[in-house]
C-alpha cells in the first residue's frame, strides 16, 4: 500500500460514512503539532493528579536544560527518549510525575547577559533603580553596573529564553506537566539549596577551607574537578640547572615562570640516579632559594630527566605532592593570572631584583622574561623544544587553568574519605543502569576522585550562601566562625539581608559583619532537582508520592557532574538513592561521528528539522537511537519518519472509512472480535499477540528502540500485505459476512497499532484516534494480549501470505508491467503445511493479484514459491 493509493477505487461503492466516525476528507500532517499541543494544554492531559499511593506513580527527574545556551538535535533526541518512557508508563495506568525545569543561573547566563546587553557586573558600582541597558551594546567595552542591576538583567533575559525553550519542547510533543515547571534560581529552588547546604554544614559535610583551587583567570572563578576538560596546549620544554652540593641537577619543565614558587625537587624512590640526593638541598636557578630533594612514588623515572620540580602550584600533581609531602606554600600567581606584585619573603638578594621584573606580568610574559634571564645566566641548558602538552581547562573557558590558594566552600564527596567513597560506590551498585555498561563510567569517576566537591563560585547570578562573617576590630572577616542563617528565614541574600542580631548599619564596618560574596555552583543547585520537584519539606504529600523517584534520564557526559552530585546529596541527606534507575543517552554525532557542538559548526538547529519534517518524524529518528550508544545524524533519515507518519494517516483513513452494507461503521477496537471469521483475518489478529508481547517487554526493559522496531515492522506488513490482500473483500466483493470480517480485523489491528505507536508518533496517532474516540489516545490503555485472546488463528498464515505476495509482485516487476496487470496463470509451490494454509486465502490472492485463471497448488517445495504468467504489456 502506498500513500498515493491509500484509498483505492472500490469495486463496490460504500454507503455514506456514519456520524460516529468522523474522518476528514483530506487529512494532513501539517498543523497537527499546534492543534494537539493546545488541546493537551487545555484538557490538562498530562497533569499529575489523582494518585493516592506511591505504587500508582512513575516519577521522572528530568534534566533542566541551560536556557542561556542553544539546543541542537542531540538535545531533542535525549529529551524525546525520556518522553517515550513517560508516555508508555502513562498508558500502563501510572500517574506520571514528569516535571521540567530551566537551569538558568550560573556562568553561562552571565556570559549571555554580558554579550547581549554589553554590560559587566561590578559590585563596587551602586545600584541604579532607573538603569536601562545601552541602546547599542558593545561587548568589547562593557558598561560596569551594580550586582543588583546585573542580576535583574539576568532574570529579564532568562525569561525570554525560557519562553523560547518552552515553545520548542511543546513543538516536540513532550508530555511534561507544565504546572510543575521550576527554575534553579527561583525562591523555591534557593530555599531548597540553602536548606540542604545548612544541613550539610551542620553535619560537617560542608566546610570552608583555604586550599589550592583550580582557577579560571578569564572568568575569575574557582572550578570543580567535574568541570575540567583536558586539552592539548602548545608549549615548550625547558631544561634547567639547579645547583647541588656536588654539581648541577638538570630538570625539565614547561613552566619556568614558576621557579619562584618552587618548593622541592622530586624523584621516584627507586630511581638510582638520585639516591644520593634524597635528603639534601639544591638551589633554584635565578633565585638561589634552597629547596629539598625528596622521593615520591608519583614521580616518573622515564619522563624527561626523571626528576621534577614541585611548585605551588603548576598543576594538580603539584597539589598532591605538596599535600602528601607537607611542603610549604609559596604561591606567586594571583587570581588575576598575574605574578604577585610583592616580592615573596623567601626570595632575597639578587633574586628579588629578578622577581621584580616579573611582578604584575601575565603568566605568558613572565615565562618569556624568565627564559631570557635563564639564557643570560647560563642556567638554561640548550634551547626550549616546542611540545604539545595536556592542560586542564574550564569546560567553558579558552585558557589553561591556574592553581591558586583561595578560601572556598566544599562538600565531602569521598575524594578525601575512603569510607564515604566506598559508600558512594555501593550506591552506584544499587542503581539500575540503562544500559548496564554505563555503571563503569560512574565507578571510574568515583574511584578517581582526589578531592572534595568545590561548590562556591566567584560569580553573581546564582544561589547565595546563607552565610555572613563577623568583622574584627580591623574590619577583617573571621572565616573561622561563620554566621549561618536560620532555616526559618530562608531564602536569604546576605548581600541585602542581615544576620541574626545585627542591623544594616553594621554591614562592612569594624565589629560588624559582611555577607559571603560567593554563590553556589549551578551543580550545587541542580544536584537537588529531586528535592526541588518532589516538594522536600514543603509538600509532604507530593514527597511521599514521588520520592525516591523512578527514573533519571540524562546524557553520559554528565554522569560525573549531575548524576553523581545528586547521588551524593541524597546519600548525605536521606541515606538512599534519589531514584531507582538511570537511563543514559549517547551523543548524536555528525555523519563523521564527531560530537555535535555549536563551536564546531556541525550542530543541526532543531527548529529547522521540526518545521521541515514535523515533530513525529524527528521523534521517530530519535527513537531509533539506542540507549547509551552514539548515533550519527543525517537529515535524510527524517524522510523515513515522515513517510511513516503519512502512512499512519492514510492507512487509518482507509480503515476508518470502511462501512458495512447496512451503513454501520467499521468495528473499532475489540468490540468487533466476534465478526472476525475469515482465516487470514484471524491470523492477522492472532499475530498481534507476539507484537504486543515483544513491544511491552522491550519498553519494560527501557529499550524503546526495540519496541519501535517490532511495531513498525508489523505496521508496514499490515499496510503492504494485509490491507492490499483484503481490499476487494472489504468492499463487498465476496458478500457482507466476508466484508464484515475484513472490517473487524482491520479495525482491531489499527486500534492496537495506533496505541503501540502513540509514544513515538504522538501527534498523528492522536489525530487519527480522535476520529473515532472521544478521549486522548495518550490516556488510553496500553494494548494487552487479553484484548484479542478470543480470536484464534494461525500467525504462520501471515508469513505465508507475505511470501506469496512477494512472488506475485516479483513476477509483475520482472515483466516490467503495472501491479494492476492481470495474471493468466499462477503456480504456488510450498511445504504442505503452508500450502494448506494458503488454500484458505485463495480468493483473496486471486483478487489482489488480478489472477484471471485458477491457482495451481503444488506440494513439496521447501518454501513458498510463486511462478506466474503475466499478460504482456501492450506494445
């Protein structure tokens, strides 16, 4: 059956369609998204209400997308995967709790606001209640504005972005409950984030510490381990001479500018070359500072000279050595990425003059000046050798990170606590993973943690820490005894709210107080998405119905961030997992299997493909991407999905337009089972049993791709074989009883197939369902084999018919004639069992094949074979 001949010219003209089945004369896919999105919203089709027990609920922790970013087709695929599961569970009778939120705080939003309005936040600028952004923004010369004005612009722009995102998700057909919409910067989210932090602090799980911190000098903020991205970075290897008691010791480094921060030389304890040096000291080039030579198993004997300088801090290895060997901290790089201006106390004499030349310079300039000085002093051995080194970057940054000493807030995550790490690994083992191999990524991440979770950021648009510090007589903050907010006062902003027992006039003055200027990392808020959406300590009834949640879908690149952080928060607060199962999507790649990204210029804009092919076509392609596996994207694939949607529309029009000779409508659903009398019709309905069983099993295993494959394969067989086979009989060629059997089988099969396809193609299936049903297909029951158990038939006949039709069509195709061309003689050879079954559908085969003579049946072949004599085409 093709789209063009979905409704053929009947041999018997059917009577007028009855009023209880309303089929449009010209059904079309265009406009269905808008029509049904509005209807679902008005009817509250996907609202979460009515559940009275946890067993009735399927609860989903949906990823809140970053609204300041841009979406590509990979996001559409991932969120569609979640929606497939939600729709299936709803049809299984579950009350589906399917909220959605916007991740609208943090650095990405600030960057967008800065570029969009041409402003930058300067906390020293006073608040201007009449402020308006520049008419002609200049991102290269941003206007400094107060923090309060800047935050107001963040709220203003995110509101616009959120509306655009909502429109897009409605177009895709996400069956979320829009009444549960949340944002990570809302008062509700801030209350949850601040309360959870206070609980962590009270139990000693959150703490303030002065420690080496990964620092992005461009964005002027600390960066957590989970936000690192290793990239190749061009540099040069320098061989330097340290001066020992018995001669020079040569080391190699890519960062000679850190010589003033050198605190030791380190070699492997088994390296025989340096055994005599362990326990002695050497003097640094240029500065003449004595540093010890010590052993550490982390030194690599086969790398460079086998001995390395440890500086505070060049990289995370330096941090490990510094901490484990209890070395002094001699930091020389400030938060601005420049060499500190004041000469350190450990550098004296001529070294002080050398340092003065570097003071205030950028790292790059300091490196050039240092190399020049080393070359002049003769302490540079040979010339620098160009090299590519791996450096840590902030995932959103474009310069290598520095390691500086700062005071930050941390939450314990097992990075420095073996017992907690073991507990979090056990949580990963308790969690059900889809697919199972993704658990290894979780395990590898947890096992590799070497520090606690840094949650404070030196930014402006985020959840503030509910913390203040007392100021001493000199106006210096006492970080050792912070003032924590009372839970009853949350949410608070320490920049405008006062701590208990203080008044506003004491802010910033000696003996008064100062608010903590930092905000929480955006992951510190989104790590509490289950607590936010489920109503933790705000809505006891919802909490009891939805937590722990059932399902946590996400992409695999944020296992280390979003998934792990939610496990940590739930483990610490509730002593349980936040959900039962995590489903991990793969990446959607370009045709060359490279990850799609805006920066690479290979991302496909969702709006374009949605408008060109329709949401159902895009959803079909998304469902073909298996859980956990990357999927290359080709726009041409959307044509296949659109063809399927068109076939659903046209095949349904044909079936639902059927009427019996007495004018009653074609049976829809199981109501017409007793009228199915023809063997091939009974075989068709009986073969649905396996389709229903397999599709259900696949969905229960969260294998939506497998469910689609078995359903779609049967649907095309139904259209191409069975519908074509019974057309003439359905229009009355063999009398009313045979026609009624065809009508009933077609109606029952369509009813089941529409429900099986509904999660994948929600718009076209809803449209077709509405022609014969008063309520939404998406709240209809998922098909069960009990519905069709009363029909006894042999499914093997369906396969026999398909083979026979292939033979008949092949004969005409080989003869290069139209499928409407008559056949004068047909011989069917088949095994005896197949032959016996096919004899029962002889009349239908004669009709569909336009066979003028009789069919000759020959027993004994090993498979169904057809030979035919075709009327030659007119010359």
